[in-house]
């Protein structure tokens, strides 16, 4: 009965470790429904006639999967703050028509009385950034909207805080975003919130955008109309309204001969557009600015508006659209075309479909953006390598290199921005070490800190009993997990070369075969608990005297037949997740960053996919550490010794000096990515391994 209860408990805990599937908000291709509930002019059809169920059906049949629905304060609210009931009824009709056609909806608060994105160009002024009462009123609008729309599924409807903010200071917009975000989150925890950067959501200002951290239900949005001379060619409300010259894409927008024939006024107008040839690469460089910021924040990117005004040359416009769609696909950006039936529309104002334009828009693969879904790297149900790849794609160079050196005596960092935890290490092969202080070698003096003192490994090896070794590893792994340790620094498998070696007691004897047979089950037992074994000290660390500088000269036969078999078995059979580089040199190079040992044999011949870590103070050179297989530097201080030091972790060999070499091109990015991938693999196998939950007491 007791075994049955234990089995049921384990099953329950295992199932409980996974979150129930979330309803995510998925979009890839969309269109803006402009001039219906927003930007209504004198000649705009009535709200009743502006859109109908037929329009939404037509949009869906054309291949779109969502609509961006701009709304204006003056359309939905009267000046006294009362709702315009008829306008709100059509907002609901629009959402319902969309949902009936399987279209998602982004409700965009487009223009408010205190803010109009084009006010500056029309000689007007926005009071939203100057008057606290205007911001209070803006937030009240969102309180109204949340109450009005909260009944719709979070997988169907998203909110965009405001269209194209033009705050005089980027921080003014960031602060307003935070306030609006809190208004929405107070009521709806999992509603997708779309947020763009200050100054028309341009890609150049994305670097200044701040959004709440750790919220997977945020979608970043940019708008893209570059080059403006082409996208707003002869648009009457812009500076190009009276431009009489030509424009071309791709290449230089205005040729030299064309420029020479322009009037003086037109020359001044287009002079700045003549310096750069425009092509797919140029467009990609622009959009990549926003994409990099989104990646750094671990969020998806959406282009909420892009398009070319109808007066631009059709051939050039279609080529531009084709390149933009190609860039969107390559950068995994979902998009919404501006607009449906306006001057940028996919239909004319007479309801005629622009077939060539639609064909180009649908020519891409359409990269689906999924917001609110558990990121792959956080999903323990996903294959390990997919998780590693996803995390790498989200990390900056600085975050990748930071994974490779310690932040405490027995700890290394993760990536806090992405919610990836660091790792805790502990000696040793015979029992989990008593807790020491974070930045010194003094014992912490915990009164609740205890462990079992297991027999030394030389005693374990003398039993010639692999089953006992497995039980030993399982037991010590359970204690390590209970003590919240992720990496256990053992077993030691160096061969007894001299009886005077001060650490022979923690190794598994002088017989390579015996050491190999006994270390494999030990490693397997430890790692069944979600704790990494760290086989050590690789390699030829066979004496303590002069251990930091002795240079071991060994023949290939002795190396492969005597000193490597236990390590090889640990990697190939035991599947050890980490291995510790030794203090000594081997054939002239320190073992911790030795090309022969690490790159050629360990990672090459044996196919090791885990981490090479240093013994404390075993690294000696930044370039060798970077290029010759060291993945994680532990315990090395600014003087290269293991003595106490102030917080000098950035001065490690794989600290700032390593990052600088990467930035200077002396260390290739493939090396950086390989090291970071190995550390991530270790973190996912241990600190982010659900299996470990079964062994918490």
C-alpha cells in the first residue's frame, strides 16, 4: 500500500508540474480598418455605412487573419465623458463580425482629444504631455474600455494603449505606458497589450521604449513607412504634397539627372533622400533595429502599420511591398497593412480589389506571432535543443558571455531578464559540503545545514559493486537536490600514479577499468535527481604538489589506455552533464583550456554536449579559455589565485576581457553561442528540470 501511495503521489506531482495550456493570441497578416471609428472626415461614410459583415468576410477570404481596429475618443465618447452608445454598439458589431470570420481583433485607441499623432505637423499642440488632468482622463478612457471589452476572450481581442505617441520626452511616454498597463492589469491579467515606441512608433526610437518586465502578454509594435518620400509620394497632408518629381524603388529614389531638373524647392525637399540606395537590405536594417529591442526584451514584434500612398508609381510600390513582406518573414514579424479602403488601401474607395497588391502581400509565408504562449525555452515539455535554441535567439551578446563566469564562490548566473536562474555548486564526491558565505570561504554557520558523510570513493571502488555505486549516487544526489544544489562536484576518477597524491582517497583507484565501471552508475544515480555530476579532474591531475604549474608529458598510448578510460566512460556511458578541467598543464597548456583535451578528444571524439568548468583558479588565459573549450570559469580572482578577493568577478578571464575579444572580432560568435548553449543545456537539465520536483522533501 505504501508503495502505491508513493507511486500515486509521484504521478500527481509530475502532472502538477505542467501548466494547463493557455489560450494564446495568434496573428500573422492583418489590415487596418481606418476611417470607420477613427479619423472621420466630412466625406467619410456614416458609421452605419462604413463597414458591414460583408467587409469582414471579404477580409478573411483574402487571406488575412486579424484586423487592427482604430477608435477615436471623439467618436466613442462625448465631450462630457459619456459614452456614445451607437458608436460603442458598432465597436461590438465590428468585433463580432470579425470573430464570426475567425479574425482576431486589436482595438487601438488611435486619437484622443488631448493627443493627435500629426498635431505638430498641422501647427497644433498636444496637451496630454503637459496637463496631469489630461493623463487622468486618458486613463479613465482605458478604465471604460476594459469594462466594456473584458468579456471577449483573450485569444480573440487585444488592446493597443495608444497609436503613435509623440511625447517631447521618451520617458513621458514610458511613464504613461506604465500607468495604462496597471489600469488594464488590475482587471485583466492575461489580456494581450500592444505597445509601440515614442515618436510615431518608429524603429529608431525603439531603443528608448520601456515596458513592464516579465509579462509574456505584451506585444511590441512598430510602424514602417520608410522611405517616406516613396510611401507618402504626393500625399497632400505631407511636405511631399506638391512634389512634382519622380520617385523609384529599388535603388536611388531620385536619379542624378532627375534631381538636376527639379525646381529649387523640390531639390531642398528631396536632397536628403538621394544619399542612400534603397533595397531589401536597407529595409531590413531599419526593421532590425526594432527587432533587436524586442528580442532583448524577450517579446514578439508586430508591425501595426505599413504601406504606400496610392499616388506612388505602382511598379515601384509593388517591389517595395515584396521586399517588406520578405523582411517581415525573415525577422518573424507579424503585420497589419494600412489600410482597408483608404488612400493606402487593399480596396479602392469604390470597393475594387487591388489584385496585384493583394497577390504581393500574400506572397510571403506569413510568420505567425503567438502572444501569451509559454516561450519554448520555458516549456519543459519541449525538446531540450529547441529550448536552448529559443533562449539563445532571445539573448544579447552580453547575456551570453555572462553565463560563462561565476558570481559567487559556488554560484554562476543565469539570465534574469528571461527568467533563467543561475546555478549553485557544491563539493563534493563524498557528501554535500556545508554552506559557505557567498563571497568568502568562511562557513555560513547555518544551524539547519546537515548532510550525510559518505565513505570516500576509494572505499566505494574497493567494493567492486556497480549497484552499490548507483545507490550511492542516488542518495547523494537526493541530498544535493534537497540542499538546492544544481551541480555536485564529483566523482573524481584520476588514476593513482603515486601513493603520495594527497587526493587519492577521493578517486576510484589505480585500475582504469574499475574506475570506469564504478563511476558510470554513480553519475547516473546523481543525475536522476536533476542534479549534474561533475566528473573531475580532467585530466592527468595525479599529484597535489606543484599542481598549478606542473607540465605532464604523456604518450598517446598511456593517455588513452590509462588516464582517459574513466573519463570516457563518464561521458559516453554515464552522460555526465559537466566535467572539471584540472590545474596542471598537459603538453605545455593548462588542462582547463587545452585544445587536445577539450576540443579534440572530449567534444570531438566523445561528442560531449555539456559544460567544461574550471577547478577553482585553474584558468590562466582569456584567448585560450575562449577558443580551447572552457565553458564556465569558477573561482578565479583578479590575481589568478583562489585567495579571497573583493567582487572581482568581471575581471575573470572569461569576464570583461572575453566580452571585449568578442566585440573586437577576435572570438567568433559561433564560439560564444556554443559556450552559452552548453551552459543553458546545463541549466535546463538541472535548475529548470521538472524532474527535480519529485525529490524535494
